[in-house]
């Protein structure tokens, strides 16, 4: 009987101890599952709705409408930039556009002048050529001297060179118009 009493007491101690161990194990398991569902670190930052604000253009701030840390509603004005530099840049660009337009008009006027000058040089060259042809016949018939013939020949060569120069200048004028047109289109 003494053996049975000892066995009964062992069960009385063993059952509560087993229940406590099971409860500790279940609680440990629940805590472990719950703990592993969260990320932990010793170097963490809290997520918040703080937003850094920067402008798309550089400039000095003329006026601030909210203090640091204030709550700001969507589409509300936070700060105003000084527009003096921007206005100066705008005026400078407008002046460049006007200058480009003036250069285009000047190039068109020069082309018109060069076209008219070309006509004058063509007429002068034609007259000098006719005089030279006439001088050839007259030299062959001993009507004019060799010196007069040489003068007619040099006059014809001079007007031919002036005509070629006028044609080249016409090409330059056309190129200036293209350049001025490009400058106007870029502005």
C-alpha cells in the first residue's frame, strides 16, 4: 500500500506539472508565431506621410505660407518664389526672338538687293562682251589700237568677275535666310 500511495502522489504532482509544461509550451509557441509575423530590427524608421518639397525651377523664396511641420491640404500654396529672375529671362528670350526676326527680315532685304544687283552686273557684262567682240573686229581691221583693244578685254574680264561675285553673293544671301529662318523657328 505504501507503494500505491507513493504512486498516487506522484501522479498528483506529475499531472499539474505536465499541465503547466503544456501551457508554457503552447504559450511559447503562440508567442513565437506572433513574434515571427513582425519584422524586427534595431535600425528602423517609422513610415509617415512627411513629404519633401522642391520646386521645378531655381529661385529665391519670396513668401512662405506654412511653417515647418504644419499639415498642408492638397493643392494649397506652400511658398511663392521670387519671379524677378524669371521675368528677366522671359524678356531676354523675347528680345532674342525679336532679334532673330529682324535678322530674317534683313537677310530677305539683302537677297532682294543682291537679285537686283545681279541684273545690273548681267547687263554690264553683256555690254562689255559686245564691246569686246566689236573691238576684236576693229583690231583686225586696224580701226583701233592694241591698247584700246586691251582696255576692252580687261573691261569685259572685270564685268565677268563682278557677275560671278554677284552670283556667289546671292548664294550667301540665300544661306543667310535659311540660317535666320532656323533661328526664328528655334525661338
